C-alpha cells in the first residue's frame, strides 16, 4: 500500500498527556479532524496499523482504508462533523503498513466543546479478523452447501422435527411446479394437503421416531394433477432430509405398458396360432395361452432356452442354426420343425419370427408364431408319394404295354415271311391273339378301376352263396397258379354263406387276390383259400408263403398305382391296380378288405369281409358255362365304316374268311351314299369318324327306309357306361370295345337284332 504524506493537520494535535491517558484503554483509539486527518492515536492503535504516531499525524484515515470502504467512511465522517449524527459504527478493512488487510470494527463518536461545537471525532477500534475469517469460512461453506444442494439433480427438502419445510431446492420447485412461498415455512401437511394421513405420512413419522431411512413411491394429487415421486427420507439433526424424483411419466408409461400388454395378451390369446416373444438377445420371455394348451407344459418352463427341449431331437440343430442366424443378421426367422404336443406326439409346425425395431432401426424384440401344419405336411408328403407312385406306374405301364408289342411285331413279320407255312402262320396267329388278349386285359383293368373308383359301376346285387363262386375264381386264376407250380389248398366252414353281392364282381375280386398270391409267391409255393363264418360276417381269406409286404408299404397297399418292387421271377407283370379295385368293389358291397404280413419273406394274408344275410331259400349258383364256337352263319352283306384303314381291312378279311360279303368305307358320307345304292344287312360302325360321329350315322341309317331294319354294331374304343347309353339311344343293337373277341362278334351276327 502507498501512503500519501499530507501537510500537518489544521487542528492542533492532542497533548502527550491526553495520549498517555488513552494508552491505558485496552483497545485502539484514534482522533480525526473534520477532513479526516489523524490528530491523535494511542499506542495500541499505532501498533495495530504499524505506523508511528508521527507518521499517522501526517496522514488521513482514508490513506489506510480499503478503497471499497473509503466513500462510505467519508460520508459518515462528514455527517458526524456537521452534527447530523453523533455515533457511527462500521466494520471495514484497514491496510497495515506491511500491506496486510486488517478487519476492524470501529465505533466513532464526536467530541464537543462547552458550546456544543464538534471539535473532532473519536474512534474506538477493535480487531475482528478472526471473526470475519470465521464468518467468511462459514459463508463459503453455506454457499458451497447451497451450490451442492442446487446441483443435486433430484428434488431436495429439509424439514425440522415439526415437519416444517426449511429448505427446498430449485429442482424440487421445478418438479412441484409451485412458488417457494407456497412451501417454505409451512409444515409438510400444509404444503401438500392430504399427505399427513397417507402412507407417506406414516413413513415420515416412522423415520423420525426410529431414526431410520425410508424409501417409497408416493402419488400427490392436487390442482387436478397427478404427481408420482420416488422418495427417500433420512433422519438428520432432529429433522428429515428428503430426496425425490419425478416418476410420473414412468408410472404413466408403466400403466400404458400394462394396458398395452393386457390388450396384446388378449389379442394373442384369441389367435389360433401359438405366439411367442423374445428380448433383443433372443431370450424367450412370453408365450400365449395357445402355447401352453398345445404343449401341456407349466407356464414359464420354456422361458429362456427351455423351448429347445420341445423340438424333436432331429430338428433341434436346424432350429438353433436358423435362430442364431436371424439373431446375428436381423433377417426373419422361418423353419419347419416337429413340436411335442401335449399328447406326446411330435407334430410338424411352421415357426416364424420378425424383428421389432425402434425409431433408430435397432432391434428391441422378436415376435414369433408357431402354426400346426402337421396334417398339411403329411398331405404334402402323401401327394409327393402319390406323384412318385404315379410316375412309377406310368413307367411300368409303358413297360407292360411294350412287352406284348414285341411278340406281336415279330409274329406279324413272320406272317409275311412264312405265308405258305400253315404251321408257322397258326403259331404266329396264336402269339398275336395271346398278346392282344394280354393288352386288352391291361386296358380293361385301367378302365375298370377308373369306373369303380369314380362310382360309375352299377352292381347287380342278389342273394348268393359265395362258396360256389370260389370254383369260378379258382378257374380264372388256375393257369397262373399251375404255371408257377403252386399248391392250392381250400378250407370252408360248414353251411352256406349267403351274402348280398354282385356275382361277377365277387368272382373278379377273389380271382384278383388269387392272382396276386400267385405272382408274389416264388415258384413252388403254397396258397390257401378259406371261408369262415363269424359274428354274422363271411370272411374270405387268401394266404400265401410268398414275398410278404414291407411295413412301409402296408399303409398304401390298397392305393392306386401301388406295387411292390418287381423281382426277376415276376415276368408276368401287372399294373398294380388290382388291390385298389378290390378295395373299391368291396366298399360298394358294404364290406371291407384287410391285409396282414409279418414283413418281407413272411408271406401275406388278404381277408374279404361281407355281412351275412338271412339264408331263406338258398339261391342256385349258375354253373359257369364254357364258351362254345359259334355256329356257322349264312353269308351276310356287311359294311364296315372306320377311318382306321388297318383296323377296317383286318376285320373285313376276318369276315370275308367266314364267307361274308364285306365293303369298307372310311367316312360317314360315302357310307350313306353306298348304302342307298345297295343296302347292307349289317353295319359295323366306329364312333369317332372324320365327318360326323357314329351316333349320328346310326340315327340316319335308322331313319332311311332301306336300312332302318339293318343290324347296327358299334365297334369303338369308347367303352364307358355313358358311351353304351349313347349307342343304344342312337339305335345300335350291340356295342363292342376294341379289340373285340371274334367269337363274340360272330355271336352277335348270329343273334341278329334283339327282339322288341
């Protein structure tokens, strides 16, 4: 500090005797004139400020006063010296001679003469540095505490033992939303009405009484406002310190989430699929009611990775691989797996899941479903198997149709080369006839199974004894049985077995089973045919010791196109339609057929079941007649109309060889023109002609007086029941399906027109 030296004061300095008197006072004393110059000071004052009396007498008090305090001192001193005030007390700062700042408390009064005039000012000085430092430290501590309280990011309230609010920070006011005047100085119950008798009030009293901290969530409701706070209270110096956070939004969000979850659960529980959900990391934490109903497991047992144990062991690796891939890439999850049903059965399910993303695109959840596709899966597999069987059947059909074509082609070539060798011609003719019959049988099988399986067959039902039918069935199957050197045994229960059935179809069914047994039994095997009567049912069983039936084939043994694997000894072939035909015919009879086999090499048994009917008068089975050669015919004039020249010419040659006069036409128009010139007695017409069909041609022939009484025979590839109805309606007398048996055709020529 720089001290300015001034000229001597205008007021006389006090005499030394007076100063010595002031030295006896335990404190600093200084005297000032009206201009603020020192006119005296005791030794204590001089030692306190560090100046000698001589130095002070040349100085003003302003010279050692802190600049911030000078103006105030100057005004106060002037007011004293002018008599406006008698006393002036102040705390201010001095500069010590060595530059230190000294805090002092000064009480200044005036000294007056006998007339009351102010002579000078007398100041009594006391050192207050320690107190000021303490106050400063306390003030700094208070400021620091205030800053700490205000810096707290939570609400803060200080209450005394009477629960009166002494302090609330800015964050607390912001959360509360009211001015401090509505809170400070009031009890908690006054500031927040309704809280005294709430759980919060009880918690405050417990904390205060037991000196223990408490924590709870509390809702204040005032000013039409709901305010949820997360509160913690701590006993402190006979009061309570409370910290609180606004959790209103969180509670509202939780309520909204609960409501949303309730709605979500309601929606998912109403869905037919099983619904599940996972966290972003794939942890399963939710399943709907359908999941637990379907699986039968207790709730919660499939949370986390527990779901994996519900899959078929063979499907778990794929399910985990797909799931980990989706979690790593965010791609949708889709997989087929077998899921354990509450019944213990593993059923096929389609599992799907999609990621749920937030606004930034981050995955926050996965939502998935399980859909039972077991029946669909089995149906798909069955369709694939049926398609595979169909393809195998078509390949086998092509093989079976080509087999007879080779000997037919060879025999035809031999006929050309050996036309003059009667023996060779006869052998070639026999070969062609046998192979044509074989091909005809294949085609008939195809048409027959088509008609039967579509319900287009009308059965001629009658009460018959099935036992006599067995002889006819054995007769049909005997050539194959004998050719393969099988031993056939029969066994029948006593008494008639009367059933309601179609005789021809039942013979067909039994013969079919016998033929199958002969085909699938190695040469020299055993076949047994038996009838047993039990529980009002006639059971016809055909057993063999042949190749047996594989367990995998058994469920499909009666399906169309199903056939066991061929073996080299099965040269006689077949289309694999027989058992499907047997099942369909038995169903039409109200009966059934069942198959049993202990596996490959163990033989098989097929059992037909038909309900018995009242015996009544036992019907007489018609004796199976043998076909006889038709009697010789008188020569007839015939016309063949067929656009297939080879078919027409070969038939014409056959008829001419029998002595008939035959003409051939390839279309209907030329046939009508020729018939008008010379009307034939017999017309053999194809149905599919190039100009008009055979039905229309027949109607025109019946309408012409010259040909209306002629014998009309349809010879066509169309052999369905409705085709026969159409031919009768058009006026045909007979309907034959190509290739017709010559004997049957000759018999029709012999019969002539049916009697009306």
